[in-house]
């Protein structure tokens, strides 16, 4: 349970006061306090304020973390928890990788005990990497989602997840009929949506895995529960785009398959979006849909390079996804490093401020969670990560040679990994390491 005692944490702090509609706006919204205090009560932010020179902190409990940098908890907008155990499996083209590794791994989640073990492992990996919220794919098995939500509920995490819905173009052991998928999803929504800090996401795997009959069922669920989230994949590879056109020749483009069934809109998050047509960009913007940018998995599978400039130009909300297990790390620092390299290849310089915006408040905005998390504004839920920016000799050397906070953040983004995560706090409580 969150403590009712006012806690005070003294450290350096970095966040963003408000969301931005352009990369240029981000710098003006950034807030860096070199010596500040964060006050927390009952799992909520009371306020963040600088320490006056020679000033004292007045609170019942003071945690002194001077020399460390505290940010809002990282937000992963696209990740497959049943693929945790195949992270780092040999890559290849998307469909080959799915059939050789991803689908067999997901087939194991018919076993509730296996799902429970892997849920604990998965959440531990998120927390040890500073990730406090995520939008998560389960498997087609309802027990996979029950196990994940049960484990997240025990930690009081703000998590959104859903059972994969898929009735074609996959191995028989992962296929379901549309009516069964509909009924099982209804039961999961009733059981878990808005249970504590948990929320449910309708999860049609991708258009090639869904018949029109199944997509109609997803549409019915969205109408019945309009405040649900929706997550799926969109235009990850050119081969996938061509496949969708062959399966849905009556639709104008890949996104139009989802739009036809009224699956675009606020709280709809489309992963990858590497090969979009102009009309698809326009539709995402007009419907206030969101994109999950997954640089590490896109590079690993050779799927393509995301156009971050176009995302800003079209004013489409975007967050960062690790996309475990095609992504090869749970760590968003390493994922941001890859995002910067993708930007370079697209002739776009991703600044450290922009990168951390996407991993925190920008990700919260993409998931329609920025009312609750994403920065240190008063009243928000106290999810944050304590970073040690100098855990290696190279980081110590680079830090000593950094002239300002921007260079320090860029070094953290390019040289950082799980070693930099000193503590992770969820809802005002330290949850990693377990001994805090």
C-alpha cells in the first residue's frame, strides 16, 4: 500500500512540464533541477521544487539521493511478454522469425503455471530497466493475460495488456474461432479493465492474422467498451503490406483495413508504421491514433527505418517500444540509442531531450495516460526511475567532460544500459531492487 507519510526525495530531476506538438517545443517544456526535492504522499506527487541555497527539507522521511538523476518512469508502448524467452534468437525476415521462434514460444502459454512464472520474470525485467508502465501483448490464451494482470496487480503497476486475437495464418495450436475469441475477451475485460491501475487492450495480432469475421468481433467489443485501448501491428515490412493488399483487395491500404472496422482513434496504438502511404499518415493524424516506434526490433529484423520527421509533420502521437522479443533489450536507454541511429540514417538528429520525452511524457500521451503519469506535476502517480549516470569508467570520464545537462543526457542515452538503473518506484513505493 502507498505510504500516507509524506516522503521527500532529494536528488537531481529531469522531466517535461507539458506535451509538445513539435520537436522544437520540447526544449521549452523540459525542466531540469540540479538540486531538488520531490514530495510524495499516498502514491501521488505532492510537488517538485528546487532546494534553496542552504535550505532544509521538511518532511517526516527524507531520502538523500544527491548525485543521482530522477526521471519519470519509462513507458514501453509495444512489447510481447510471451516472447521474453526468445529474445536474442537468430533473426531473419519477419514471417520466418515468427514461425521459427515467436509462435512456438507463444504456444507454451496454454499452461497457466508457465504463464505465471514468465509474468513474474517479465515484470522483473521491466522494473530492473526502469520501465514502470507498458502496453503489452499476451498470447491467444486467456490464462496468459490472467497471469500477467495478477502479477502486475500485486505490484500496483499501471499496465495495459490484452489477449492476442488471431484466427488465420498461424500454426493450428495458436488459432481460435471468432466467437471463442470474442467471448474470452469479454470475460477478460470484465475481470481486469480498470482493476486498480490495470487497463485492457483489444489485441488483434495484425490484419493477416484476422479474418473479416474476427475484425467484426473486435469492432463489436470496441463499441461495447469505448474506453478500451487497442494495439496491433501496421506496415512493418514491404512483404507484409503486399500480403495485406492480397487478403483485403477491397480496402484502399493496410490502415484502411483497421479504419473500416472503426479500430483507429484515440487509444489505438499501431506498432512500427515503417512503410506508410500518404493517406495512411493522414488517417492516423485525423483519427488521433498513435504509433509505437520500435527501433531495435526494426534494425534486428531489417524491416526498415521509421520516419520520425514525418510523424512530427503529420502531428501523430508517438511513443517508444522495445518490441521484445524481436527487440533485443528491455532497456529503453539502449532502445533510445538505436532510435538515434535510425534518425541519423534518415538525416534527422534525435536530441537527448526529444528522446527522453518520447520515453516518458510523450509515451504517456501516446497511450492517453498523461493525465496520470509521465512527469512530476502535482497530483500525478509517483512512478519514477532513479538513475546513476556514471556506473562505468567510460561514463565517469564522459560525464566529467560534459558541459551541460544536454550532453549528460546524450551520454546516458548512448552509453547507458540496465546498470544505470539504481532504483525503480511504482505508485510511491520502491519496487526494484527488492531490497530498497
